[in-house]
C-alpha cells in the first residue's frame, strides 16, 4: 500500500496524472533523471515551491509556507513521504479526548469528536497519515448521524483508521471487520448462522459491501481502469451466490465481553468498553457449513473456526 501511495503522490506532485486534481496541464515535469518515461526511480532533485504546494494539496490538509519549505528542504518528494511515514501518531488519541470530556462533564456527543478531529487534521505533524485516514473514512464508511454510532465508538473507529493508514491493507481490512461500529453500522454484529429449517439465513449486508465498496468493486477492470467487457456488457466481480457464501463467514461475531455468554452475544450484560474493543468470536453462532465465494471454498467443518474463516475470506 505504501509503495502505491508513494508513486501516486509523486506523480501528482509532478503533474504526471491529469486526474489527480487541480487540472492536468501546466505542471512541471522537471525533477531530474528517473522520471516516469524510462521506468527509473522517482525524481531525486529538490522540488520547486509550486511542486511542493501541489503535493501538500494532495497529501495533507493544505500547504503553509513552513510545510512547503519542509518539502523543498527534504531534497525530494520521496524523502518527505518517508519522513511522514515515520512521524509519530498524535500523542492524544480521539478516544482519549472523548474520554477526558466524559470524565470532566459526564457525557460527550458528536461535537466532541468533531473537535478532536479538526485539531488533529489541521495541526497534526503527521499530515500524510491524517489525510490518508480521512480518505479511508470515505471508503470504510460509518456515520455519527446513525444512532447506533456513539461518540466513543466513532472516536475509536477513526483512531483505528489512523493507526492503519500507512500500513498493510489486509490488516486494515480485518481491523475494520472486527470493529463494533462497523459491525453495528452494517448490521452483522450478532449475525447468526443459518438454521436447519432454512427459515434463517445470515445477514448479507457486510458481505456485499466488503466486496462492492471496500475491495474488488462491482465490475472487473483492465489494467488501465476501464471495465472488462463480455461483448458490450461489463463483467461483474461477484454474484448473489458469492454474497450468500461470504455472509456465512461473518457469523458468530458480536460484542466484546471478558466472559462471553449467549447473553452477551445478544447484547446482555454490556461491558463498558464494548463499543471500542474489537468484537469477539462466538463459535456457537458461527456457520460450520460449506462456504463458497469468489472461487474459494471453505469446507464444512464439525467445529466452528470464526477467525480462521475470516482470515481465508480476507
């Protein structure tokens, strides 16, 4: 994920991608040997102030005179990106801020999350992380406008995106999958296996969205991003059968509790940190039947293995 991010930002800064924003023309393609044409490395000469400002418009929440100078002084865009990757995460997490408000005032609402978000987004030293986390929040969507998302849970969720913003996409995807706010928002928290009578089937909401919005999209693509066609029709990436098979994977996942029971699976005996701690596995409610999706088959098993099935699926 980091390699692709670097390439994209460098290309944007030097005007090599017309779709990066700010128009496609007029950007300097200077920057020394190793430009885009010969397959060499990224430019190694210091960027101009205009190139630095273009980069910061894409990779942060906006350029300032000091941040433009920091990019120029780094000697290359690649070095600036590397320095941002190693920049420490904000010392006060969004959850810590919300908890401090609760400790002082007795409660916290959405505004308390917005306050800490604005503070970190505008003034945080880890600007690349902040901007990527925001981009991820537009893909892995939850909403504070939904009553099932509280301020602590929302703050914890955004902290999770920030921690994973410059890391591994697979790790990010699993952390998103196990966060209770995503579980509530896409309704698979407390998702149960199918019953023998065929009157209950697993909730398919997350199975659909994790393919459509978070990973493979709706249609197959060529290397240039255009849809692959079967005649004149785009080729879909998945079918309703894939959704049904994948939905079985996301069963037997529910609220955190230090001593889980059938009652805690359904929300009883609520732990005070259940909206911020990762969801846990409840094998009794996980489907052990065969799961077939996207060319993958998880065989039927007499013993439920929630974590193992999730690892295969993701």
